[in-house]
C-alpha cells in the first residue's frame, strides 16, 4: 500500500515537472530572456525610451516563459488565450492609429508652420526607408517583406507595426522590436554621424528665431495637412487621419477634454498593451532566426542612412540659401520621426560647440515632419505592395 502510494506521488511529481518552465526551457528561451533583461536595464539605468523599453522588455520575459503545449491557452500564438486576444490590436493594426491620435494631440506643429521648408528635411530623411527596401530585396526578401523592413528607417515604431501587420505579419515581431530598439538608441547612434558629416563652421550656424504662429494657422494646418497627404496617399489614411484629428482636438481650443484623453490615458493604455504584446510575440521558437538577425542589421543600416540623408540634405540645401537664412545641418538628424528624442540630440550636439545656440525649436520642425513623412512613406509602400 505504501509502495503504491509512493509510486503515485513520484509519478505525479514527474508529471508536474514536465509542465514547469525549467523542464521546457531551451537555449533560445534563455537568450530571449537575457535580451528582455537588457531592455529593462537600458530603460532604467540610462533612461533610453523607458515608456517603450520597459513594456517591451517585460513582454519579452512573458513571451519566453517556457511551458508545455497542453491546450492550456497560455501563449500569445494560441487562439483564445488572453495574450492572443490582446495581440489582435497589433496583428490587425488597431493600436498604431490610436497611438498616432495621441501623438497628434500632444504635438505642436508651430516650428514647421513657421518655416515650411523644414518639411523637406523630414522628407529627405525618408530616403533611409527606400534605401533599405532596395537592399532587403537584394538579400532575398520578397517585395512585401522588404517594404515592411525598410520602414524601420523612419524610426517610428507604430508605423513599422502598422505596415508590417499588412505586408509581412510573420516578420512583425522582429520589425517592431528592431524599430523600437533603434528609437531608444537615438542618443548613441546619431551623434557620431552628425559630427562626421558636418564642419565646425556649420555646427555654429545660428538660425533665425521662428516667427510667432497664430492660433488660426494652427487650426487650419491639420485640416490642410489631412487633405493634402491623404489625397496624395489614400493608403496612409488610418495613420494620417488620426494624427491630424488628434492635432485638431488640441489646437481647436474647444475639445480640451478629448485632447487630454487622447494624449494622456488613451495613449498610455495603448502604449502598455502594444509594448507588452509586441515583446511577448518574440517567443524564441518564432523569433530566433537568420531573418531576424538580417532585419536587425537592415534596421540599423536604414536608420543610419536616414540620419545621414537628413544632415547631407541640409548641407546641400544651404548652397541655395542666403547667408542669413542658412540652416544648421545638426538639425538634419531630426528628420527621422523619433519625437522628440532626435530633436533633443540636435540641441545637445549643437550646445557642445556653442552653449548659447538653441536648436531645439528649429529641430522640432523636421522632427514632426518626419512623423508625417514616415506615415506617407508607409502609405506609398502599402499602396504599391499591399
């Protein structure tokens, strides 16, 4: 009797052990958990995009807890699980437009309205997207996958998620994590290229103070912006439509509660859900592959191209501007849409050479133009490849 009871306990203990994470863990799970811990460390220790890296990093931990596939509906890829239901917002492209609504409600387009030519810098920085697209094709990715990978160069996580959900859902986890990683690493990646491509004389250029923009101009801008961009690229409507709608809520002056909701509780909630589910989608069995490695390399390359294209375009543009109207090329990096971090880098690097030269307000012009530009580029790619 005692022997049979002991055998029963041993069998149940052995069965229990087969369900534990220790039993089901693979080297891939360990690698991904280490990556998640690195994300969390960078966010807390160095404050690299903590609002993004902490949810994504913790999501990576959640997604890589090993378990036995016994129909318990635990993983993000198991139909009917809680994580799978939340992940629908990423896979179906619901979350990115809502993020854009919040971005619009918190963005001041005054710098761009006061100096419209800064829009060209934001457009030039999108060259990284199409450069990476061509290289991705050469590396063996099909056109849809190459288009989704190229958008990483815009340094816009929501846009990358939106486009990859439409063009390359199987690569979405790698593309999303890559895009957000390079957004967080803006303070490390951009300054060396900004210094390399500019002379000391160019870094000391002082720009004219932006003119004061009227409230009427601020109200008209999102309406005109919506009509111009979406008539040109209708496929960008989900992102551009809610971006400009959010900005109108902010600038109209009569929908303050709606604007505060969009830029506060709504965007915070969506950021949490998006970050955690994107992180959880990086299950080792789905994520660790040569394609993921190539996507990370292409993402870095496209981001560098975008940064260099913005700086070099300003240098070229200055050839046609009079002496008092020249643009400091250090704001060229801000053409990528990592708002407002890339604009802050323009300010930081500029003050290294002249502590009294404030470039932040000028850099915000191409920075917000980059948000519009990346959404337009995504719309173009979706229109041709979708």
